[in-house]
C-alpha cells in the first residue's frame, strides 16, 4: 500500500498525518540544515530517518528509508517550484494584492526550508574576464613602451633565462635531426 502525498489530500486525516511527518522532519535539522554540524553526523541522520520511517509505517507498512527520502525530495521539489512562483511574481512588479499565492497545502509547513532553498546569485565570469583582458592589454602595451620589461612579456626566444633558452635550443636540434 503506497501513501500518496498530493497537492490536495482528500481527507483531513491525511493532512494531519503529513503535517506530523513534516514536523518530525523539521525537528531534525541534521536532515535539512546544510550549514549545521549535525548535517554531517551520519549517526544522527540515521536515527532521524528511522523516526520518519516509523511514522510512514503508520500509513504504509512497507515503508523504507528510500521511500522516506523520495517523499521528502518530492515535497521539497514542490516547495521550490511554489517558492519560485512567489518570487517571480514579486520581482515582476506586481502589487501586494497580485503576488502569487501558493496552492500547495503544506507550503507554510515547509517555510523553515526557505533559507536552505534560496540559491546564491551567480556572477558572470565573462565580465570579469573582459575587464582583466582589457587591463592586461593596457599593461602589456605600457610595459613594452618602457625600457624595463619582465621576462614573461618577452617572446620565448628573447627570454633571459638560460635554462629556457637551452631547452628550446635542444628541442630544435632534436627536431632537425629527425627531419
């Protein structure tokens, strides 16, 4: 017998069951709070999962840890989707009356995950790369016009390090003998 967690549970009893399941999950930050020390504690995680398996066995006698993690992942995925809709409606410039209202009945029960679900904003490395390329080009141009120039700005053949020159010369001799 499989227990379905749908967006609209048919009975108040089912909602109460899932609310209790979510409460047990919430009470065990070792399962969801990534930045806590407990999150890395496998003993605590196993004990917390065992509690959730026992809870799920009330509805499904064949419940396993895999089923529990699947249910949790489904809930979190639905929560993320609803959160995205709320955030995008806020960013769209909608008034407070027009902000998206989540349809997920357990959305409010999972709000403790909100800071865990928000992704960090990414930074474009292309802009930084372009800035460094421009700086590098102007630095190389100004250093070439001055009389003092470092070895890394000179072509390899003009390098002042004898070891590098001897290596390149040795490589040239080897290629000449094989031709």
